[in-house]
C-alpha cells in the first residue's frame, strides 16, 4: 500500500516520504510497510529515510543503463544520487538529535531509578569501595582514618 498526505507532515511516514521525494502516487518508490520497517528500526525520520534511500539506490543499481531511440535511462546515476541523499539525511539526522544527560534533575533521576525496565548501571559511586576502609571527610586534614594507629 502507498499513501502520502502533505497536510499531515507530523506523521513519520509522511516525513520520510517527503525527505525521499517519494511523493508521486504514479511513481512510488517504497510501500508504506517498507517505510514502516525503517521507522521501527530507526525512530528518527532522517535516519529511517537514509536507510530507505540506500534501499532505493540498491534497486536502481540492479537495473542497467540503456539508450533507446535517442533517449537514455541512467539508473546508475539515480543510484548515486540516492546514496548521496542517504549521506545528507544521516548528517541532518545527527544534527536533529538532542543529547540527553540524565541525573540533572532530581525528579528525572528518581523516575529513571524507579523504572523497572531500566538496565542497572555497571558502575556506581560505591563500586571501588574497600570494606572496612574509611576515607577522610572532604576538607578534614586531621582525620586519621587512613593512618596506622
């Protein structure tokens, strides 16, 4: 199935079609289900479109260039253009990604720690503690916790 709705560009499927230039019903490049697979694997529409562009390039690269009655059809050029588009879309996707630094907000940190599906961290602030060894309190030079008595 092939669909495209210019008035619904907030829908990822339509975003990917627009990025690919796959907006003509008379000459579809990918089916909705194919784009859906790329969106499932790469939720960012730019990255999904980049992988879709490579798939389209693969389709054109399997087709031969030909000249008939003075008209030429250069599928190899189309393949190159879609590979170039894929590189451009990856750059745009990287620029559109927003980095996240967790633990900057108390409520956010608590929510993440309480998330049952969260993978526990490999390291914590207690990872390298030695049982029975107490470190001096910060700024306390008088502590003899590390000295022999």
